[in-house]
C-alpha cells in the first residue's frame, strides 16, 4: 500500500532526477478528489495528447473540457522536455481499466491483455500527458523522451518500484492506443537502465545524461 507522495515531495523528486519543471497556477490544489479517493498508488501511466503546441496542450490538460473536466494528468511533458505540473491528486487521465493489469503492476510482472474496463485507474496511477499528435508520424524529440524516462524513474525511485510499475494507457484501457510512436517495453527498458545506473537522487545531471 503506497500513499501518494506529497506535492512538495513530488516536485522535489522530479527536480532531483534532472527534470525541468514549470509549476502552472495552483497545481498543488487542483484535483478531482471530490469524485473519489486518490491512492493507494501503484504506478505511472504515460499518455499522448493528440494536440499540437505547448501552450494549448498545457491549458487543455489543466482545464479539461465539458465532457471531461481537468486536470487530465499531473504533468504535461512538452516537446522541449519541460514538465508542466497542472494538478495534484485525483486526475481524469486513466479511466476504467483492467483489474488484472492493476494486479500485475502491483506484483511488478508481465502485463496481461487489457480485456476489461472494471477498475478505477484514476485512483491508482500518476499520469503524464505527452505532447504528440499520436498519429505515428509526429516525432518524439530526444529531449521529450529523456524527460518521460526521468519522470517515470523519479517516481519509481522514490516509491521503491521497478520499471514494471510504468505502463501506457494502451495497456490499461481497451481501445486506447497511447502512447503511439514508441513501445512501452522500450520505455521500461530505459527506465530500468536509469534506475540501476549511476543516476542517483540528488546528483546533478552530467553532459550526455539526456540520452536516458
């Protein structure tokens, strides 16, 4: 049972991992907790936004829209590798997914197919939306991929999780395809390398660190 990190600790661990962070408004108190509990948390979920442009992407993820109020995640990772914190607490990002997948994440083992939508994912996952059209052609810049790796590693490191606690929306909810443009196995391998490498909490990033 892992309670969510405090907002201050969340910010600290991201910065300690070498992430460039922008705090958007009163992100620490922007959440959907009135719709249900947040926690215990068991993993990190990665999404793509199907948007273009950093400013409108961040605004959409913070405010949401009529059918799905914001925040739509905890952090928005734009193409330049900046992580914009838009909310903290329960966020409308994961939706209903497969309980078997959740149990596999908790056990940190291979994921089964996501054949059901019977479990509240907004309660159990940190969510990061990544600026990308999701069409398989829109590029993923190195800086953005490095930031995705770092935020996932930062949260996993603090909770004592392995890379198997990092999943994509497409692995959680039937019918989803995000993130598209790289595989989650590839991302998990990068996160695993960072967790077992020389990247340690509090170490300043060295030249060349942006490849992971």
